[in-house]
């Protein structure tokens, strides 16, 4: 059995393939821009004693589905959540909250551009 696709169907399939690739790139770009925005805000909000916490705040991407913003310093979670001896001084959650609208805008713009490039 042989299936023959009309030229316009083949072109449509190629367009869909390009759209998929463009969307993956757009999502990764949007994730990175969003993570950078949250990171910048977290640096501004982090409590300062020696400055080590602020300098350690970074971001990473896990494929094109997840961005991580945080610090690898041992006491960073204590600052964010507090302990029984110390009041919390949150900086990561507020940084995310302050950037929610910006993140939505970043994703909207990146996805719109991806569709236009197809």
C-alpha cells in the first residue's frame, strides 16, 4: 500500500515541524529570561551580612521544562524559611511573586514570535 500526500499537505507537515522546533526554542528562551528576572530580584531581596548569599544566587535550566533559582550555600534555606532560633527572611518566594506578571509577558512574547517565525 502506498500513500501519496498532496503537495500542500507535505508543506503543512513541514510547517508543523518548524513550529515545533520554534516553540521548543521559544520556551527555553522564555525560561531562561524568566529565571534571570527572578534571580536578579532575589539578589536584591536577599538579606546581607557578608554578601555571600547574594553572590551565590544563581539559576539553571533543566531542559526546556524547568528553571531553578537558588543558592548552594548551606544556610540559604534557613534565611528563606527560618529556624526555631531565627525568623525567616524570604527572598526567593517574594522574587518569584514580584515577577509573575513579567514571566507571563515573557512567555507570551516568546511564543508569539515563535509562531510568527514559522
